[in-house]
C-alpha cells in the first residue's frame, strides 16, 4: 500500500487532544499548530475525515488534503527538520 502525507485541519473550537488521538491512530503525525497536523498513512483522506467526524462535535469543521512536494511554511510549532523528514520518508 502507498503511504501518503496529508494535512489535517480541525476547527479551533474542537479539542486538540481528541483530534491528536484520532489523527495519531492513522500513523506517524506531527502537530503543526493549533488543530493542524501532518500525518503519514496508508488510509484515504475520507477515512481520516470520517473518524474525526465521529469523535468530534457535530459542528466540527474538518479539512483533510493529500500533500505533495512544493509546500511552504512559516512560524509553525514544529521544526523545519521535522517537516522535511516527513517528505523524505514518504514512500
């Protein structure tokens, strides 16, 4: 199975702890900031979204998108080295 990297964004009103537990259950992950994660997984974006949807409040806003090379970032809570390692480790 192919391992993909996704960005997962959950509305800020939701529990970061709960979101982190759900995202973490799908594979290696890092918290970029607030409720925004990178996750490497063999699962599809819809599977991640559905799991979050089940665990969070009914009005939770959820965005899951497959990432590819060419990303850029600034002032996030994780080191550049950690993010770059996600891309290097991608299969």
